[in-house]
C-alpha cells in the first residue's frame, strides 16, 4: 500500500518549472537550451529499485537539432539531477534515464512573412497592448522600454530602399537623437541556427548608417529586462551623434 497518486505532471508546466529551476541556480546554459524545447515522460511497468511500489520512467527532452551536440555527458548528468529534483515525488515514479532527442520542426515560411499594417508577423503572434509580438520575452523588454524616456518601435517593418528588402528589427530605439537596435537572441525566432542570418541582417542596417546594434540573450531578457534595457541605453548614450 502507498500514498502515490501515479499521476504525471503536465509536460509544458514541468518544462517551464525546470527552466525556472535552472534560472534559480544560475545555470544559464541549460536554461537557454530548454528554450523552444518539448518533453515527454515515458513510463514503464517496471518497479523502481529506489522506492517501494514506485515505477521507473524515462525523461525525453526534444531539442532543436543545432543544440543536440551541446548535450555532453556532464550536461546530461546535470539535467538528470535537476529533473529528479523538480519531478513531484508523490507521483510514484522514479527517473531512470534521460534521453535527448531532436525536435522535429516544420519548414519555416519564406523570409518575407505575412505583412499587415506595416508589421511582418509570424503565423501565431501574441496580441499585447494593441501590438503584436513574437514572444513573451519581447513583451518583457517592451514593458521595460515603456518606462524609459525614449522613442522606440517594436517589431516594425524596415524597408531597405534600393535593395528591395524588408527586415524587422525587434526594437528600434531613439535616445537623445541616437538610434540603435536591440535584438533578443535565443528566442524562438533567433536560434543558434539563425545566428548567421541575424548578423547578416545587422550588416544590412549598417549599410544605411545604423551601426549600433546589440544582441541580448533571451533568458536574460526574460528574467532581467530592466538590466538589459539599462545596459543598452547606457551603451547607446555613449554613441556620438552624426
């Protein structure tokens, strides 16, 4: 007889909690690697050797293909320990293995996404404050920028004249006549696989004289948007106006 519930936690809630755990222990690497990932609990009918009347389960983490190689033995060991800590003990399942598997993704849309009211949108934008955002991380930065005495544009379409190209910087910001772009890296639309395209896009803006472009990690943007914005504006204030 046991007091186990034998109920598995919601996988999305668990993954969010796992990320929060890594944030709390300052493990930025694993917190970043969990961005955009999915997970699954694969239970078995085998009894665990750790507790009476508990069963074994395997934790399967689905990550983006470009992140697979980063999960070495040390990182998997850290992940195993964290999953074991976060998983509810009353469920009656004990972790026996962690498997890292590629996340299968549909091919992206064309580089030029749907255009509406001068804003390039993803297929599932987040409506907030009368605007559309690609992620909750961007909203965190947006809310922080609203507190500052600056002019800024969020996810507005930039038309690169004489090139026939449209691009969408995350945030175009003007402070005391100085212009700069703040990009959120590591989020769903700025993954490691897209890093080269992001830097190519930065070079395009520089062709027009907009040289101040800063990239910030999405985990830091989400947890410390005040520090990110403060750092960006401090750096922008040191730029000499043309």
